[in-house]
C-alpha cells in the first residue's frame, strides 16, 4: 500500500452541527467525503482504500452552551441568516448553524498500484473544503509506504457502536460527561443516513440522480490518543446491504502485504 499524509491541516469555519440536534466536531462522513473527493481528483478511486483522520484541535465558534451564536456575529456567513434575502443582515437570533475551527491530519490509504501526484494534491487542496471549512496555511503533502511509517500525535477516531443499545436514549446517557471515567472522550456523531421515502425523480437534481428524503444515523465515537493506541482507524463508505436503504461510514481493515 501507499499512504498520502496531510499533516496538521488548519481548517477554518467548518460545520459544527452535523445533525440538527447535535453540536460537535465533524463526523467521519465529512472526512470520508473529503477522501473520496481527493481520490476522484487524482483519478485513483479504483485504488483508494480509505482515510485515517487524526484530531489535534477543535474550537467551537459560538457562545458556551449556546451554539446558535446570538453574540458571535463575527463568525456568521451572510447567506446563513434567516430572512437575509434583500436585506443587509438577517435576524441574529435566528442564526441556524454552528461553526468551528479545527486542526486535523489525514492519512489517505491507497493500494500498491496507485501513483500519487503531489502537484495535483496541492492543486486540489487550494480550493478543497472539509465539512464546509476552508484550509489555512496548507502543509506539504508527503507519501510513505505503510501506516507504520506515519508518526502523528493526536486523537484517532474509533468506532464504538458496540456501546449502542436498543433504546436510542441510552446514547445520550452513555456519552454524558459523568461517564467519562468509563469511556473518556466519547461523544455522539453522525455515521450516515437512512432513507425514509421512496426514490423518485426530482427536477434540477445534480446529474439527474434520484431524490430521497433521509434521516441521520447517529452513534458513539471515541477519540483515543495515538500515544495510548498507536493504531489509527481507517474509515470509508460501507456498501449498503442488499435491500437496505442506509448509507454508512465505518472502520475498515486494510491488510498490508
């Protein structure tokens, strides 16, 4: 395999509201989307295996315990204001989104036949986004042979669906700060989407893809220090099971030759 390492990407003004009722760092769906977009740009989708994110820093751009940013007008985008059409500003109290700054590293994993063009990587990064956020002070990309050749200090994203129960409300109790002694740095995040309507044709859809309404699939994820667990999980999309209308991201196993 070969690994494209993007170390300590500084992302500004990223989405911190992955689900309408959830405030927190971007989930694996955003990172898998970034990895897939970069692989498409490099024309290496057939060789792309997955992406391993490593978190370093997260800064919520909102009032504490008040993610709708009633006083954080500096961090608002004009197009986000409800009722902003035809007006200079909309109502600040109706600001619908929460944003964040973060520092994150990515390891994109390809098979042995992939040839990564670093010049094309830099071209992609110049206009790319992660969870809607833009990059600041782009780092130099590098390619190594295996994950063992990567040394990053931070927090890997570990799937913890094993902590889920049949009662969805247990997710809130499991991730509550009072439980941090049992599972430190555990929080809910978005894993994908579940269709709640039948597929249909929609006027103006991108590339004429069928349209469907969906609800987010939320589960626990744990941020574990690479000093504590050196194995950094690799994530990618999971193919839907036969007869399933769900879209999921999950940890994957990559076997090194």
